[in-house]
C-alpha cells in the first residue's frame, strides 16, 4: 500500500515524534536551540532552583543580540540592566555548558541571522528559540518556531516539547517580482490579505514558482514575517538553492554525512496530492512596494495607495482599531501615503539585515545623500559576518558617503532594548517587522517597508515609490 | 503552578483587537531577570491615562480581562504573562489568542477563554455592573444577565490548569522514550549532530 501523501510539515513532524499520547499531543524532539539574553534568564534560574541540568548543551547556542549597543563596542555597556543581561547570558552558558557568542565574538549577530549563516540551522531539523521570529529558519526547510521562557526551560532540561500538530496553510506565489519589489513586500501583502491572525494555529508553507526563484536570504525575510500573520512557523521545502546555501557553512555536515543529509533533505518536499487545511495564492508580479500605515502589520497599503477611509471599513472593530491607529500615527484618512516626511530610517533587524538586503539598499543610496530632514539613518548588519562581507564589497563606503551611520550587528532599532530608538512623535521608515505602538521607542511611529524603500526614504526624506529610482 | 477551577470576579472590559505583547509589556521591562514584580509595567502606555480602566477602584486587581481578537500577538515574551499574573489576572476572554501567548499563559496558570464576538460584546456590557463567573470544569462563562456561554479548550491545557501540573516533571518521567529516540536519531540522522564549532 502506498503511504498517504504528506506535507513537508508532516514529514518533519513525523520524524521528530518521541512519543504520541492518546489526547493528540506529541512529545517532539528538538534538534537545535538558540538562546538570547532577554528571554532566557528566568529559565536558567528555574533550572538552578530545581537542580536540573541541560540535557544537550551541544545542541544549544547562546548569543547576545537584543541589548547590545551598535556603536562603541569596545566600551562597557552603559545601561546597567542591559549589561547585566548580557553578562548573565555568558555566565549561564558557561555554567550549563552551552556554546556562547558574546558581544565581542567575531561571529556575533542576531540569533536568526547567525543560525543559518553558521550552518547551525539545517533543513529537516526542529529548531526553537525564545523569540517569535524563529520562524525565519523555516526558509531552509527547518521546522522552527518561537517559544516562551517556560518552554525554554523545558527544552534545556529535556531537549523536547509537548506539542499538538498545527494546521497547514499553503501560500502559493506565482509571477515575477517587478524591479524594486522584494520578499518584504510579498510578506506585507500576505499579512494585509489574511490579517495579523490569519495564520493563527497554522504553519505556513510557501510554494510555487516565485518561491523557487527567491534566494535563501529572501526566503528568510518571507518566513520571518509568518509570525506577523499569526503563524508560528513559515516553511519552504529545501531545494537546490537551499542545498547550495548550506554547503560549506562551518557547522554543516561534511563527507559521507553530507551526502546522507542531502538525500534526506530532497525527500522532504510536500507530496503531490497532500492535504492542506487552507490555501491562498498571490501573483507577486502584480505587487507594488508595500508600506504599513498603522500599528499592526496587517495595516498596509501599496506605496501608490491611500490611507483607508475608516468610516468605510465594514467591520466595526476594524474601524475602531483603524481610528486609534490613525490617531497614534498622526495620519489623515484617505490621504496618499507617498510623500509623507520621515525623520528616521532603520535598515536592519532579523527581517532585513542580510547581505542581499544591504546590497538592495546600497544600490539606491549610491551617489545620493541622506535628506536634510532625516535625523538618523542607521544601517545595522545582522551579523559580524554580514558586516565583513558588506565591507569587502564596499557597501559600507557607499552608505557612509551617503550620510548613513554604519553600525555593529544587533537588533538595534527594531526593539527598544538598546540605545537605538526612534524619538517620541517621530516617524521611522523601518525594515523591521513590527509597527506596534511604542515598539521602536515610546511614541515612535513606524512605517514598515523593504530595504530599497527604506533607502529611498532616507535619500528623499519621505516615503516614496522606489520603482522610480531603480533602473 | 496554582490550579484553576472556577473563578468569579470583576472583569476589566478592555475590548480592542490586536492587543500585542508590546502593549501588554513594553520592551524596557524585559530587562528584568526575574519573573516577579512586572505588573507595574503592564499596559504602561494605557495606564499613563489617570482615568484608565486598569487602575480604577473597581477594576484594580480584577482577575478577568475581556479583549478583542488576536490578543497577545507579537513577541514570545513570557514577561507578558508574568505581568498579567502579577496584576492579578487569572483569566482572559477574547475571540482568539496568538499561539505563543496561549502556550505561555497555561504555563502560568492563566486560563484563556475563546468566545465568539457576539458573546464578547454581551460580556463587555455586563462587565460594567456585574461579576463574571468562569467555570473550567463545566467550560462555561456566565453572569447575572448573560446566559452560560460554552467554550472549547484543548483537553491537555485544561488538565494542566485544573491540576496545576508542572510539565517538566511529566516529561522527565518519559526519559526512557527520549533516550531511545536520541539513540535512534544518532544512527539514522548522524548529520543532525553538530559537526564542529569554531
Ligand atoms: S531583530 Fe527585532 S524581531 Fe528580530 S530578534 Fe531582534 S528584536 Fe526580535
């Protein structure tokens, strides 16, 4: 008898079930665990209090990223609480026998950038981190999802989690992206389409010819934002592009082991005729660059569109939310979004801080100058390795000559935990992933967009359609 | 973990869709390295308004919160749950919740009740003048003017809440199964071990 056709998600899941219970909950083996300084202190503290050990420290990697300053790294961290968290991570890693990349390590960076680039993240693995953007790693075909601190403790102690299988949402991408339109725009368009809770309870698998054409970096941008649609994981089946990316990463398998791995990875693609709980399709060829106007990543419009007229929204709770958002963002309904002046630009975060993102931004910045009304324009590579690569390509010169600030790797202005913040009441064109109230600092007004769009905003001082600036 | 069975008390009528984890627990509070005392930072921006619904004499310390769809969306920060628990919240009623938040809540003894928008609207109205009763055994929410509303809950989460289970102990009791899986994995997927770390 032929086995029933299975999805990529089901295949990875099935291969990680330690034990199934009658109530539908499975104990799932966790192959990789990334740990950062913000969500982990209480987990280590609990282990210590209960006298428990870390089961597989070798499968665990700790990296400081959220609190690290992005300049003057030779100096001690000025904020005492940040300094304490970063130091505590190092102590906990040493005490429990976990690999650790501290602030000054030559491979430090954002957990979700460092994992894939070191080959710590591999296709077909389960990977968790106390961080919702763990979805990023699904771009390599790893089942990766964010967990809370209690779950971090559980994984440290047992290398497993009790989980119920999620539903599956198939997102099919067809068509060819227009110049100036990128994976970030696809992600924002998808969230706009299905809503910030459209993927709740589901794992999103991205399929289709437009996905096959995306680089692994672009796929990471796409999977990174799956959580903003409410999905705990995004997934893309490993293909030649993935395998070429993984080959020769420092922690990737070699020799006989590599060949075994590749054969396994190639078997993971969803079978023809497999079942998904839901499906949506997007023709990416029809997309314009997308910008968020509100305080939820579902509140997005094309750059050539108008801010919604709240009185015309069908759902009263959406209208209420929209009114509140417009108020916070100081925007008028029905006005065009293009031309809106911005004072801050942030190119970085685990969504858009990889080498391709920096290349796309540099292409727009080259030979231009940051506009006079822009008070800070940061370019923050996602990792020290990305930074070295960008410098080898001369991208740092392009940014510095244009008037951007070229920084050391970290979460930076994505999250108000380090010195990089957007001042209250000011706007920021940001390549990060969340436009929540106060996310980039109390009172900050965030407009999410792609790296090319952020660079275009920097050099014009306003939100503009980057399609007019690419050739 | 403190078990949850039934609860009767004041409900804070928050409403609002997409209450994200940055609203519940702003980033600066994430610098704490302990679980305790975070209630003070909960809903900080909303509570900057002296007339806010959390600190009114009637609502202060209320055990129930009623909210709109997609409550707890955003980050995985369990600090959001620690802060809610520290405020005194033991049950949140909303049309739906973000997945990671829902996992964290149960670990902290907070019951999440999903009800349709229409029932939420009724409860929001009732909350102004009546106490709300949540019964996890019967899986119902009710008040003097609102007929019992049944809700569904994952049976495992229900059991954990009713019994106040610590699931690490539960899992450590499965150590033989984990050992067996681990040994098999080393054989069938040797490449999944860490190869080298420079
Ligand atoms: S860059 Fe932003 S979203 Fe990504 S891990 Fe850091 S804080 Fe989280």
